[in-house]
C-alpha cells in the first residue's frame, strides 16, 4: 500500500515511448492526407488534382499493409472524414469534361475529368472499406444517391461503371443506414436499367456481378423480394441466376471466386429476354 512520503509512481518508459510514437504516426498521417486533399481541391490543372487524390489512396493502402500503423490510420481518417467526403462528393457531382476539353481555368468554373472522377471513386471506396465513420458520414451526405446518379450519367460510355459499382458495394457493406438509402432510392431497379441500357458487354457483366452480390450477400431482408425486382426488369431466367448465392466458401482463392461470379454474370446476360 502506498504510504505518505512515497515517491509518485512513474510510467514505464517503453509505454511512454510507444504512445509518443503512435502520436507521431497519427500526426504524420493526418497531415499527409490533409495536405493531399487540399492540393486536390486547389490545384489548377486536372492531372495534379487527380494525382493528389491518388496519393491519398496510396497513403491509406500503405498503412493497411503495416499492422502497427492501422490504429493511427483509423484515427486520422475519422478526423478528416467530413472534409474528405465533402470534397469527394463535390467532385463526383461536377460535370465531366473530355480530355480534349481540359483548360487551366478557375476551380469554381471548371468541370472535372474522367481521371479525377476515377481517383475520387477509388479513394471513397477505400475509405468506406476501412472506416465505419466514413460510411456514417456518407449516409449523412446522401452518398448513395450521388453514386447511383453518377452510374446512370455514365451509362452511354460506361468507362466508370466498374468504379461506381465497386464504390457502391463498399458503401453498402455492413452499413444498414446506407442499405436503407439504396432501397429507398430504388437502387436495384436503377442498376438493372443501367445494365439494360449499356452497350458494353464488359460493363453489363460488371452490373450482373454487382446485382448478385447485392441480392445474395449485402442487402437485408428477403431475397425473394429482390428477385421480384430483378424478374420485373430482366426476366425470370436471369433473375433466378442472379438471386442464387455463389458458394464462395468453396473457392478459397480469390481468382476462383471471380471466375465463378463471372460465369454467373455471363449466363444471366445470355438469358435476358430478346
């Protein structure tokens, strides 16, 4: 028992050094991501804006590969989520210029390029996958509606369909609030319509893969209700295939899982009504 006059207890030096090191990592990460986001917002040229968004993604992915930096990464992302989401969703809602239209004009007057949209989608996808806080703020910012609108706007060229769908899946995974938003936005029907309006077979396959994952693994509630939506838009044969879960547990390798999902998607496309 501690007696009057005893020397105060001191912390273990290793614990102190560990906390200081974690604080340094957090500060470095936060400042690195914040600096890249600020540059992406303010840079005059398109390629610089896209490059800085990509830099944010590289910083986060680099931390995920290092276990002792993962906790610092979570804290840094939580601190910057509001700023990052406002910026990324703002980019995705801007008009997309073709590469031949690029001009070094003022930020408030410019559209954005395909490279910027692609980089913004990738960063948003990564943040949604690693941060629950990001998914919560995305719900508050109505990100689901933004992504669905972006997917529909890209339907003719289809160059960003895969990136839109990947980000949408990351947003919805383990997020009941965003799943409710998706259902309220009639998301399944809208993805089906994008699929049917696409002229690119590869983009159609991506839509089929996403629909299968949404119906069988991500969205809550009865699969039969989702199957009815699919049948209404795609016919009974395709709907049946896309409503059947792919037995991923039978495929330990990612490549085999992708191959199986690809086969389901191709079969569903082949059975679409003429």
